[in-house]
């Protein structure tokens, strides 16, 4: 990989990180607003609220789920940036193979070559 390519990946990763951090701020704001609304209570809309509760909980779980996924991605982005600095950006974490350029272009923060990623996928679904 050329230094120019590495620089491009680095910029891509930094832009992605910034975007995700922005999303996380939004999510945090939403979660806070939701818990405030719940603890304040709304007697006039009580029955409406009860009917709504199922979807409400679902939304909140979804928000937190998304939140932790994005935290994971931030972690992976930081790891990728460190690997760029160390000069082993395309080194798979699990085996001696290199991660292909195509794969890095699709998922610039991946830590695994395609073979290892497939192995992990299979393990998760077992
Ligand atoms: Zn591998």
C-alpha cells in the first residue's frame, strides 16, 4: 500500500469517526429526553401512553443497541488509525494474511481479513 493510499484511508476513517460521534450526541440527547418524559409522567395522556408503551420500549432498546454498535465502530476506527501509524494497517488481527484493498475500501475500520471475518460470522450464528 502506498503512503498516498494510507493517507486516503486515514482521512476516510477520521471523517467517519466525526460523523459517528455526531450521531452519538444525537442519540444521547434522544435517550435523555425519553427518560425525562417518562419520569415526569403525563396523566392526561395515561391511556394513550399505556397503549404506546410497547413501541416506546422497543424504540429505546433500539437506540441503546445502535449506541453500543457505534461505540464499537469508534473503537475499531481508533484501532485502524493506530495501525496506520504503526504501518500495519492491512494486517489481519487473527492470522498472517493481509486484508485486501477491496475489503478495506468497503469497511475501512475492519480488523480482519475476509477469511477470518467469515469464520467469526459462522461462530456467531451457531
Ligand atoms: Zn485473517
